[in-house]
C-alpha cells in the first residue's frame, strides 16, 4: 500500500538502490519509513530521510525488516558541556529532558522536526537551574511553531539578591515554587529576577502564550502526570525529596552550598517500558544520593557494617535499579558507590563536552561506573567521545570564517539574483551545521520494552551498509537482560 508507515527492523536495515543492487544506507531499528507500494519478489521500495531505495522483506534471521509498531526512543544529544535529551514515546509524545546551554538542542530539533514548518508540541523537564541544563530552552521557547503542554522544574528558582535560592530557615529552603501561581507571584516583581537568566527565561516562557503550565515535580508525585504506566510506558519521579515543615509547607534541604543544593535536588526520572528501565538523574551528588536512599528505603545511610550495606542495596535496587543510566553530573567524582550499586546499570551514558573546567568525566568516576555495573562487559558511552562531526565542525574557526563571509555578503548591496545565491550559500552552511549536530555525537537508544539497541554514527564508515556502531541488549531464556558481545 502506497505511503504506508513502517519502522526499520531490529537491529538495523540496509537500503539498496535496487533489488539485489548496491547498499546505499543503513537504517537503525525504529527509523521511520514510508512504503511506496512498489514490491518485487522479496523486496519492498521505501522512502526514508534523504533516502529512497529497496529493502528486503525478511532479514537473514527470518524476521521482518519493516515493523508497524513505534519504539521508545531516547536520544542523548551532543550539546557539548551539559545535558540534553529527547524522548519520543511509543504513542508519539515528545519530551525534552534538559536542553544544554547553547543552541545545539534547538538545531537538533530543527533538523529532526523539519525546521518546525509544522506545529510541534513538547513536554519539558528542567532538571535543575544550572545553565548547562536549562539555557538551551531559551531559544526553543522563541520558536513560533513550538508549544509546550507542561514545563516541569525542581521547585528551586534562582533570584536576585543575596539569597539566590530564596530564604533559608533551619537548614532548609522554604520558598519552594510548586506551581504556576507561585511562579507568577515571584515574577510579578521584576526586582526579584532582574538580570538573572533562569527566572527571566521562565518569565518569557510564561508570557509567550505557547506554554500551558509550569510546575514542580518531586518524589511525592511518584509519576509524571499522564505517564502512569498506560500502554506499558511509565515515568517515575524519584527526586527531589521534599521535607515539609510542621505545618506541611514544602521545604528542600540545604546541601552545603548553592551549587550542591540546586544540583542535588535535580529531578530524577526513571522511564519504564515493559521490561526496560532508563534512569535520568540530572546532577545528583553524594549528599543528595544519600538523601534519596534514606527516603526511598527508610534506612539510614551510610551503613555502619557490611550487612547493613547489603540490606540497603537490596532495598534500593527495588526503586533505583535501571538497565541504562545517564551518569549524574557529566561523570563527576561526586558520586557514591552505594548509589551506583543501587542503580546497577548495564549501560551508562555520559553527557559532557570539551570546553569545561572540571575535566568531566573524572577518571575515578569512570572506574566506579565500570566496577558497579552489571555484566562482564559493562557499557560506558560518552557524547564527547562518540562525537564525530565533519571537518567543518572539527575546525570551528573555518566555520566561523565561512559564516562571517556569508553574512557580510548578505548585508552588502546585491542584485536580486545575487541575493538569492548568497542566501542559498548561507542556508547551506546552517543546514550543514544543524545536520552535523543532529547526526554526530548523539547516542541513540531504541527499545520495544524487551530488547534494546544503543547506537551512534560512525565517523568514517567502511561501508554504506554500516554507518552505525550498534550495541544490542537482549534477554536470556530466563528473562535476564544481557549485552550481546561480538567477541
């Protein structure tokens, strides 16, 4: 049937220029395709992104090469130093978990959603008010064809004045911004946020008319509203931990200083799709991990002996154990071995960048992740290491010079024909940059709730049939998920 929607089969599908012809593309499991309606014996003609060709109806193992059901898709975008993650649910809802500091996330989304030519709707999660997690939303909020149903945050809104995170009483932050009315009250006086980027961005979002609601998430919510497990997909909320005062007013514990407090109270999400779980933990640190373990296990940490440690880990794994985890705070060493043992992942994703002063990921953090992960070959991925952009982006001074020349050309006196040509050159530069950001360095997770593929683009593929570096997680006969090593 012409224009029938399908998705590429597991773990990938090779596209050929003709039946029994030459390979021209490799599609990753779950990639969107349209069937043209043309078929030959054992072959189907398809259209995919920038690709038209033929795929075999059946893979070598006899499985269908084209599937009808959408997967859960999680993409850790290479946004440089910071975090930025796109989640596309099996029922086609779009979620953003952080957006980095610059415009990489915006450029990725423009590539992914065809420059927002059609209206796009997202829900967003700002794990905590650090610029390398939230500031990228500023440009996305400006996109006229993008709307947001819900924007969730951790209840801490930075403000002007000496008390940057609001008033503090007896070791607790007391002015927790739980809902949109509370936020509007804080923002009603410009003196509260003058020249402070985070509340200024939220104020702009509130007044844009394109954001329905801005509110806090905490462990008390248990689930993100609307994602309680219908159709097998759920998003659990494990943090931050709210500790109300005697009158029931919400408070967040002060964790040593401003940085540790706003980082430590990151929104912690655990995505569950059937048998597969993925943990997104923002910028947690040792004090906040201890608080989370205390809250969810009802046991005191740190343990005083080996038996207590065993009992805590056993209880904590019922809450925190995940098949895949985003490393907290970009691979910072401010992580506890007890919490890593509770998460106990098979694969860990580190989002970090070159231009940062903390040397993330730290060597000891990498060692701890490997030591306290599941399996003989635990997987550690890094957006920084898997980044493999074209030479244009590898040498930013070249790109900068080309952009500058194109902009100068456009600003000069030109005939209509010359202006069209100059605009085309400028647009091609923008498109190449957007595509490089979208394609290279991003770590893609695809799952049907039983099996998992984790993959990223290869810089210099030896074959058009192998453009992805693919890692497969599959359940054993006993139902235990394992990495399937090629060696």
